[in-house]
C-alpha cells in the first residue's frame, strides 16, 4: 500500500452501537497502520444508534482522525442512500482514496489492505464479492443473487463479462474517479435516495460500469460479526421499482 495516499473510510453506521463502532474503528486503524487515514461515520436521522456527540468523543480520542457526516432524510422523504451520497461527496475532497464499509460487523476491516492493493495496481474502483456469507437469511442471499443476475442481464454494458456481485457494499474508489462519476451523474438525478436504500450499492456500480471504469473484484467474508434480518415485502417492492427506473434510464 502506498503511504503517500490519504485514505478516507466511510462507515455506514446503520444499527451499530457504541461497542461495535469502537471495535470497528480500532480494527480499521490497525489494518491501515502507517497510512494517512481518516474515518467518516455516516449517520442520519432515520436509523442510527450512535449519537453525533459520541463521534466528537471519538474524534478527540483518535486525534481528529474521526468525523461524522449527518444527513437529514426523514423530513425529505429520502432513504439512507442519501447518507451514503453525502459522505462520498465529503470524502472525495479529503483524500485520494475512498473506502465504504459497514460499521456493524458485516465487513472485516482486516480485508481493507486487499482493496488497497488493487487501487495501487491502478484501477478506479474495487468491488467486493461475498465469497463466504455468514449469519444472513436465505432470503437476503437470494435477493443478492437475483439482483446481480438481473443487473448483468439488463445493465452491464459488456454482457460477455458478467460481474460476480453487484449488490454488495465494501468498496474502494479513487477520488479522481468519484469526481468524474458525480460530474457525469449529478446526485440530484440518482434513483436510490428515493427508492430502497440498499439499491445504492447496485446503482453506484452500474454508473461506474457505464463510465467504463477500470474495475477489480476482491473476495471477502461477509457477515461474520453481524446477524442479518429478512427484508420486508414492501421494501423489496420499492427496490424493484427503483431498479426498473434504473433500467429505463440506461436502455
């Protein structure tokens, strides 16, 4: 890994409590020991268990290397995808590499160096592939499989090169590429903030593919320290409607 690049890690806090967040932060700084690292904890008014005031305590403890990105979404009728987008826009102005991952135990910070190794090889983005999935219900696995299959079928500009996981989080981008991405696709035109929040992961991958990004994939273990829950039917329906809107945009 290059020690010249500043790495900004976005932590999607979700339902992470203080104990889990503390453990995740400690693991991140351990995995990136020697690197110039800053962590943004992305929180919103929809579903977070860590108060913004606690992030200030963490910032003090980590000598200013932790901050928060707060997105007010309830009053706007948005989903937590807006939280991701706000954090990305902030992060790309703070460092050369941006990594997004879950704060609640779904992603292992010890696997960050594998993503960084691909960035060092010169790619624009690195997508994780959930090679081993633990503690997640069959429904979630099926939704991920079907979502990836449909995305490859309908939205992959090169159907002869299918991607293995187009619904996962835990990804890395160069800030230079993110600037190109948001210049081509302004945030106001994104679909996922007004759809199902999880659609964001597919949307950002599709938009990267459409820009002919240089992409690498990295196998990860998913869900080792987090027990997943089934998604309600209304949420899946909302995600499907958002996906249809994404297909209409590009076909």
